[in-house]
C-alpha cells in the first residue's frame, strides 16, 4: 500500500480528496468543443538536460474535469473555497466580456487564485517547487511567496480552457542551486499557463538567488498583476495574444536553458 499523503497546505493526514483544479461553476461558461479534451503538458529537466514533453496527456473531457489529489477536504471547504468565491466575480467578468479592468485589490485576488492553481498543479506530479513553509503561509495568510509573479492578458486562441506547466531545476553556481532545495522539493523554476475562457494567466516562480528579475516574464505583452505596479490594469489597452504569442510566452524556461551562459549540467549535488 502506498504511504498516505499529507495535505500539501496543512500537512494533515486526514485523507485527501480528489479535487477539481477548475471550479465546477466555470463549466457553463466554457465551450466544451475545440477540442473537447484537455491537454496537460509537463516539461521538466535538470539544468540543460531538458526532457521535452516529459509527460503529455490528453483526456476525453475539458480541463474543468481535471482532478488532483493533493488537498484535504477541510482546506478545500474552508480557505480555498473562500479564495475561489473572492475570485469568481472577476473571472466571471473575464468570461463574459471582451476585456477586463481590475484595480489593485482585484488584481491581488485574481493573482491569489492563479497562484493557488499553480501550487495545487505542482502536485499532479512528483516535481514541485513551492516549499512546505510557503504553502503553509499561503494557507494561513494567503501570502503569495516572493518569487511568484502573475501576468494576465486576453487571448484569441480557440482553446478556451488549458493548463500547461513547465518546470526545471536551475543553478547559477557549480555547487548547485541557492537556496538549496528543501527535502522533497526538486524544482526551482516553474511556469504555469492557464487559459480561462478568453483570459490567459501566466504564473512564474523563480526560487533562485541572484536570478534576474523577470527571468520568466512573458515576451509578448501581458499586464503584471502581481506584484502590481499601477492603480488600474486595463487589459483592453494591450494587444490580444495570438496562438503564436501564447506559444512564445510559454517557452520561457526553454529560452532560459538555451541561454549561452547557462553552463551547469549533469546531476545536482545531493544536499
Ligand atoms: Zn489541508
């Protein structure tokens, strides 16, 4: 029998429930065709040894049916459902209108929702990035870890619901990553792309000391929701992302690994 898994947020061994990554209410707003399947991609690698498309699954059903067993029902029914409720009016506006205008508090609520999806999504496989202490702080205070950045823009792709994650382990020194990877954590850069109807959310996490700010920022225009720098974000003022733009933005980790100054290769030292 496999060992019982603890809730990734509260650490309790109360039994995990298989939870929908996407809230159920969203189903009626998202077309179930084009394609009537969801694609989950996980690209990961160590230093330059990227294993492209390490895992790709196409499930007969929309991304709304994607379920992950990582969270206990107590977390799911308390602070997580509160966070979902707070984001719902903003997501509904994005789903039912041509654009989206958000002030700083709404940008923060939408960012927390996107970071929640990114952290839960990390646990669909064995390659996660966010250390337990940061997950615990996210549960108790909804504090977004300092190494997360969230961007948003509308897109013109026919794909209306998608979840794509890229992750890798990256070091700026020959002695391995700084900070070193805590027990059980084996990734330190990650990009999660979420398509929610016509809205695209780009959630990057770079847990590497000395890495340039914006290492995994989108190359095609998106507004930064977290950390926010302006009073109002109006996505109607930015050119809508095309399929090519979406592809280029989601390739940030590949660009990083391809960079001529990324030299460290081989297995990571064991801490
Ligand atoms: Zn829990």
